[in-house]
């Protein structure tokens, strides 16, 4: 951890405790090899290298904690201050990550299965979260989106108003803690952390993400990420 004051410290939580059910493999997706490097390592590296990030906490499954700790040591990821066990749901895992990082100025929450995030995206999210209190990266929706009821179209949504939201999502520490506390007290579960913050009426800024910042959910996603890395790295 750096010597920055509490006010300036930025911590990143890497949420990697998912069940990987849609991968159809026995190995958790974050431990799969991506262009000869494990997915979880590639997801951590941009935060480890970012001069804006002081500390990284990885939230993993109980079964993968030892393996993740071994990878952290092998790849020299010195900013990782801890690898902790997650909960049954992602929201619970992030709450446990918040306990592990402790009070700071900003918290970034990133999916462990998004290994192609860049330093530029991290920089944009940090700047916007520092200014607005909450920020997410997003990309325009390319397809026509329709709301359906069963097998019938109800309406066609205006895609100019829609964005596909990515991670890392950035928040002032006290904002995210309050949002998690309220959601837990009310028994509410959201699909991302920004949803919890939105419920409190707090504005969430949007910054440009990247189509390459994909989330690996299926074997096809892994193949696409492999192709992108081959194109990036040669």
C-alpha cells in the first residue's frame, strides 16, 4: 500500500467468486489460460500497473483462494493486499471486498472475468468518480433492443438512450458502503454496484468504455478475447 493519505487512496476490488456455470468446464473461468496467462492475472495487471491505484483486493471462491494467492506471488502482483473468500452472490462478494480494503477515497469494482480492461478506462472512471461520486464505463448499444412479454414484442426501445455498462465501476468509498448497507437492510440484490447507488438517488456519471472490454462468460467469449490479445500483442 502506498503512503497516500486516506483521502487520496484508491482501492480496487476484483470480483472473481462467480460459479462459471456457463463455461461448461470444471475449472473456474478466471483460472483459465488466456494467451498463456490466467484470466485473473490479466484482469489484475492493469490495476497493478496503474499509477492511480494503490491497493487491490481479490474476492475469490473458497476453492480457488490458494491458487489465486499462488498466481499473485508468481506474477509479482505486489499491489494485491489480500485474497478473500466471496459470498453466494456477487453483491455479497463485493461487500466482503469492501470490508477488506477499508476506508479510502475511491473504490473501483471490477469483474475478474474482464481481462482486457485498459489503463485509459481506469483513468476515466477514477476522474469521473472523483468528480461525481460514482461513475461507470459504457458503450453504445449496437443492436435494436425490444422489450418482450413471453414470445411477443411489447415495444422497441430507443437505442440512442441505451448503453451497455462495463467495469470497473468507481465510487467514493462512503457512497458505495452506504448503498450496500441499504440494499442489505432491504433485501435488495442488484446486477451491478451502480444499481445500488442509483437506488439512493445518487447520480452516476457515464464515461466511454470499449467494445474490447468484454466479459468472459462462455467459451466463445474466451476465444474472442484470445483473438483480441493476439491482435494486440502479436
